[in-house]
C-alpha cells in the first residue's frame, strides 16, 4: 500500500534526525541543495525566476517530486524576494538576472564598504539610527533622502517629537517612504506564493530544511558582508581590532534573536546559516579564534540550547578549522561542507557533527555517470560509515545536468541502504 503524505514526511524527518544525532538510519538521507537549478530544469530563465513567483515555486515543487529529496531546499534561500521589490527601492547591493547580469546567469552580490571606518562610533552608539539614516540611504537609491531625517532618538522628546514629523512632508522623503511601500507590496506577493508552496510540499510529504525567516549569519559575516566589506574587515583586524570586536559583539544579539524568532515563526526546528568569511583562506587560526569563532560558537550554542538544529554551510575549505568544531556538543549540528576534505573530517569530527556533502559540482555538470556513482559510493562507504552522514553536493546545483542529478539521487537511495 502507498504511504500517506504524513507517513512519508515522518519517515523523512526520522531519517534526517537520526543522521543528525549520529545514529544509523534506514539509509543514507539525500539532500538536494537546488539553488537556481529548478529554473533551468523546467525551462525558465533566471530572470523569470526573479519576477514570476508562481512559476519559480512551481519549479521547485516539480524538482522535489522528481528527485525526492529527504529535505527540500527552501526557494527563498535562492531568491529572497522579487526583482520588482529590489527595483522599487533601487537596491544597490545586488545584481540580479536581467538587472546588472545576463537573464541566464545567477545573481551577484556587490561587495563594498557601506560603513566607513570613521563611522564605527556612530554605529556602536545607535545601530538602529545608523541603519536608518546612513546605511539604507547608501544601499537603496530611493532611500537617499532618509539621510535628512533627525536622529531616531529624537523621537523620545515627547510631544515635541510630533513637530519633527513635518520633515516627512518634504516631497523627496515622502517618495522614499512610498518606494518602501511599493517594495512591500511586491514582497508580500512573494510571501503569499511561498506560503502556498510550503503548504503544497507538506501535502506531498516533504519537510523543508528551514523556514523562510530561519536564516542567520555569523556575527563577523554580518559586519563583513553588509557593513565594512571584506577589504574593510580584513584591514580592521590590523588597524582597529577593538572597534571591529565591539561591532561583532553589538550584532550578536541581532543574529541570535532573528534566528530564534524565524525558527519559532516557521515551526521548523532548523536554522540555515551560510558562512562566508571563516574559511582557511580568509584569516589565520589565531585571527579565527579572536574574530570569528567566538561569535559563531555563541550563535550555534544559543540555537542548540533553544532546542533547535543549526544548519551551517561551511563555505570554502575548513580543514584547519575542524578541531574547533570538536568544541560543539555531540549530535546537534547539520554541517554542510563545501571544499573541506570530508574524508579527513570524518576522523576528526565524525563523532560530533553530522557531515552533509559533498559531491563535487563538476561531476554533476560534466562527469560521467560512472564517476558520479564511484564518488558517491566512496562518500557512502567512508563518510557514511556508522551513520552521521547526509548525501549532498558541495554547493547549490544551479548549472547541474538533470540526468546526472537523477543518476546521483537514484544511486544514493539504492546503494546507501544500511545493514
């Protein structure tokens, strides 16, 4: 008899959870980090994916039905919101298909020092005011007039604060707020389509990796990605280390509380955490111990203590960082690995962390089917030995070949049976 969607969902969740807990499930779980792959799979351009939420979410639904991943990749992790919303505010931190890059190519983050080094004190004094009157006017073209607003703390002046609202009547400032409203309307359409998609996936028996808002960053990454830029933070580690550490400490509650709230809102006990600057090539181990690891560890432990499962993706190579991960509690982490030697990692952290990964994307683009099966077999036999392993790829599939992905999925489910 066919299993009901509820039975399939429980079966998949059990398989995933047993792997996370370093137990031996019935078979090696299969997780497809689909990224923008669904668009190409159904014949959409990437530009269409950014501008047509119904087609975008429908493409993800088809991918999960065809490849039957034990956890599905949240489409919001590939495209946060619509191209129309980004256009409404003239967003400058992203180039997306059809808007700065080819309709057939993925999006590109625009690196920059959006917070100047001399502005650390203003940020540390009042992050909210800094974000509203300095940061947003730089990253959103339509919000440049917000720089004219008085400090947000002036709203504490009681009835006098009402008089300050006259500045909102300035046409340019009114237009800035109007652009936020237009972006909000477009984002709401994306939210509604996302809600329908998750309901449909539940009806089909597929559990998600994490909810739409259950995403977080290492505190260092928030400062480096969005404020000081990579160049800025790398210089700050030498020129103004104390201010950088103060900024990292300042954003720690933000990343932790946002992750907790996002997971609570979704009801999914997992939080996705892409890690950007902690890999071997970005800093020394001494710098990692000082600037990166304390904040990341605090985030991970806060989630674990709240009964949640952190799902960090260790982008780049973490070979020299593996000993630090032994400080984390056993069977609590869904650890996705990119360029790390997972065969080595099995011996170092295999008794602490569930290893998720890491089939090379090159095989899924140009490899032979035998090469894909041989590499998958090695992953299953060596990294999957005694459980604690989930088959996945090194990164988002985007340009992967569907035939190769299908062969990989089928082989994993056939060969990866324990016992």
